[in-house]
C-alpha cells in the first residue's frame, strides 16, 4: 500500500468531510480550514469569485494613492527579482481587495491569473484559506503552499503575502506573490517581506517630509539596510512615526507615537542633534542601556537625505531615446516554431526571407539572423524602395569613378562588398526595380560582384536576408517580380504574425516599456486594456502608445487610466469564426489564420505550414 503523507491524509479527510488531523498542519492552516468548514464551504467546489465594480476600485486606489505609488515601484523590482516564470505579484488594500497586479504572462493567462484581478476580494469567507486573506486577518506575513489552500482547485498554487503596516501596527495594504507550486522559490517569501518593509520605510519618508528621520542599529554596517530602525521626530523631539525594526529594537521602551526622544534614548534630544547634524554616525545608548549607532537620514523642514536603498524613483523618469531594442521577443508558439531551424539555416548560409505587416519587427528579426550566423562582418541594411531605380545596381554593387552622370568622384565599393563576411539585408525587397532583379539573381547564384564601369570581379561571402510586407507570390503571378528571384530569396521563410495575433503581447509591451523608461511599472490591467486594440501599426504603434502613456501618467507607474483614449475595438469581429468572435485575443489569432488562408488561395496545408500549425487547427478557424 502506498504510504500517504500527513498532508495527503489531511486533504482526504477534509474533502470527505471527516475530522482532519490538526496536528499535521501548520496551526494557521488548521484554524482556517476549521473556520471555512464552519461556514459551509465545500473544498471540492469552486470558490466564489466576488469582484467589486471598477468605480469602487478607483475609489480605493485614490484612498491609497501614497501606498500605491510606492508599492507599484517595489512590485516592479520584485517582478525582476523572482526567477522563473508563472507568477503574479498583487497589491491589496487593508480589506484584501486587489488594487493592482503585475504578472508573468503564463500566470495571467491561467485560471488563477484571471481570478486575481483588480477588484477581486480575497476574504477567507469567499476564497477559503489563502495568503492574502490570512495576512489581512492576522496582520503578519503568511505563506500558503499548494494543498494547504482550502479549495482543491488552488492546490497547485503557492501564495506568499505580507502586510504593509503603519507605526500603530495597523494594516495599510497587502503585498502578495503567487506562483505555480512546482515552480515556487523558497526565498520568494523573504523577498515579499523585504518589499513590504521597503514600502513601510518609504511611507515614513513620504508622510514625514517635514520631520527629522533617524536610522539606528546596534551594528553600523546595518544602518543602510531594511533591518535598521527608523524613527521620525518633530523639531521638538516628539515621535511621529516608527518602522517595525525600530519598535523591535526598542522593545520594553515606550516606542509609540507621541513619546519623546528622551524617553527612548539616554542622550538628550538636543545633545543627540548636535552630533547628528555634524554628519556621520554617532554612538548612543537607548533607554535600556544598549548601545546603538544612529545617523540622520532627513533634516526636518529641509531637503530629505534619503539613503539610496530607500529612494523612490523620480516622478517622471527620463524617456530613453535610441536604446537598443534588438532583443526580439519570441515567446509566441507560432514565432517559436518559425525560429526552430533558423540557426541551422543561417549556418548553411541559406537566404532568409521575412514576411509580415508593417511594424511587426522584420528589421529586428533580420538582425537576429545576423547574430545567429556568427558572422564577424557588418550588418548592412538597404531600403530597396528608397533607392532610385537608375542607381539601384550601383548602390548594391558599387561603381567606378565617372561611371555615370553624378557618380562620386572617387567611386563607391557597393553595399555587397561592405557586407562581406556579414549580412546584407534587403528591406522592402518587393520594390526592387524589375530591371535590377536580373543582376541581383546573378549575384545570388555566384556571390560575385562587379562594379558599374569596372572590369574586376570580386568574390564575397554574404548572408542574404530579405523582407517585405507585400505578397510576392501575387507579384510573381502579375509579372511584377521574377519567379526565379523569388524562389532564390525564400529558401528559408519566416512569417511574423501581426501584434494583434501574438500570444506574447504582454511580454512585448513590458519589454518596450523597459526600453523606454527602465524600472517604470506597467500593470496587468493596463496591458489588458492595450490588448483590446487591433494595432494596425503593430509594434511601432504600440511603442508610440506607450510613449504617450508615459507622458500622461499621474504617478511613477502606468496603469489602465493612462490609456483612457483607447476604446476596445470591434474591428475584425466579423472576420473571425463564431467561437473566437467574443474573445479579443482569440479573435486576433483567428483573423491571422483566416488572412493567411485567403492569401494561400484557401489552401489548408499551405496555411498550416506557413503558420506552424496543424491542419486541424487551421480548419477549425476557417470552416464555414
């Protein structure tokens, strides 16, 4: 007989309605299960998903504006610290109502991710045993792992929550990290507690901007850490605020709001101030006789002297212009499938042809091909549509001095020679003049270059990458593009789906935000609002929308309120199947499949091959 763990026995008893072994569970979990059972909750059923109206969420956000401003910055930092994937960070108010979330896209797309949304209530009476609700009830950090959750449907989750407290020990808000139980990180709970402590410290600096703030600790090297006690005092020495470490370090003393500095430390307030305002740390004794080091972190009624670990980001981070955004986001299954053989194709020097709508990132993909090829030469891009027809051949292959009217006096080597041992990217390849296509085809066959007006032929080693947003097959049929050149260019083809059809939309949005304003949080609700648009300009249009949002934001973060001018678009509803029509993201993918299906003359096999899908999937979306 298979040996059952204590948790297995407890779960089985709970779900059968029997008495469960309390001693085998953490006391908080056992107490919660008992309360949930007394409320008549069935652990095998689905929890009640109560969500308040958005107007009420806005009211709660407004009441917690100072907390939210600091918390979102810490959530963004926490998001970058938690390794792996499939996780979400949530901010709740004192009642356990979620105000904001920042999540990994895998978690956001899951059932729990769709349940943890702004306005969702995580009270134990509704959601059973959960970290957010218990942290609110017990006013202390709580971790609930896997099957410790009351409802079996939450058994694959681990949730870690910490309250954000004020000096009176009252809960101002809650910080929660939830992840897949099999991917949980043991240190995540510690990171959540540290983030909550940073928010508490930040609130002291924010709310006591006209007071003196002192940091103290028995060890000088801890004065710049979250372990240091912070005490804010008025100009006459009355305590206005303390953080949790300060209360713990001053245990047994009247460490409460309204006490006087002299009641907590042996040195009088005036004497201590004389030393503190001279700069550096002083050593004094607390009221119990223990020695501590103390520094002044903020001078009352003057500019704050906040340590770097506690500084909030500037109100309006500078937009980064020209930052390299070449790291191509490719978490979409269709794109991943298209890239599976790209490395080998580049190694074999196969010409790579990239298709996709304007703004889908064809230039970035071309640069990725260059990186994968490992070539030491340059990446040379030419916009074929911007080169005059009579100069195209000279631009690519070079020309000798005086070879034609207006030729450069010293001639030019040509872009093909410049790209030797590198990559030549022919952007807007559909615009190559028809007369120049013959010369380009000959070059692709031989990799030999002869300048206009010259006699010498040079051999080059060039990786060819081409791209277009037009249908070259139709152009071949219309005799606007040479068939033999088309087949030579598309030895390996990559199709980039439009942004509206990308399943990794959230990752793209976060990547662009980080490139524009590093460290600026963007909430899940904001990304959800953006995902409703049709994005005819694709990534380029999204980048512009994010730039506008950064200028319009009210705080140090971007939420859905920064996109008020964006209305969910109904465009394309009729060009999607009846199953996908009610769902924006599914509708976008469906439109992409149907669009490619029409472009391939309604050929299911070719559509499936081009998109990297099964024929069954394609047929499901295109059938009448």
